């Protein structure tokens, strides 16, 4: 699903662990994808949940990368904060 209007991300934060492991380029590319409604590598149920959250409110989750470089981007329901983190940071 692609959002017609870019999704507001609010304040963007990254965990220390993710900051050490991920490159700036891959984080920025993933943020662009997330803001446009490209949820990355999610199961169909999570992608559908995001699509509903776009219209009805709710947090948004995207997943990018793989292995030790897999990471998540989570935007809060009120769109005030977006966090970039590794699964083990959750």
C-alpha cells in the first residue's frame, strides 16, 4: 500500500544499538519507504493492520533488512514519534 500523502513521522529517534549497527543511508531509505506506506517485509496480517491504522488511527510498523541488520520502524498512533530499533531493542 502506498500512502497518497506522506505519513507524518513526528520526532524521529533511533536506539543506540540500531545507530551503531545500521548505516545512515539504509535508515534514511527505510524512513522514506515507511513514510510512503511501503511497510517492507511484513506478514500480510501486519500490512493489513497498518493499512487500517492509516485511516482509523493506530501505530504503524515496518520491517526492513535481514539477519543481524533487520530493523523495525514504529510510528506511534498520534504520529508524534517514530522509533527506529532492532528487534532485540523492543
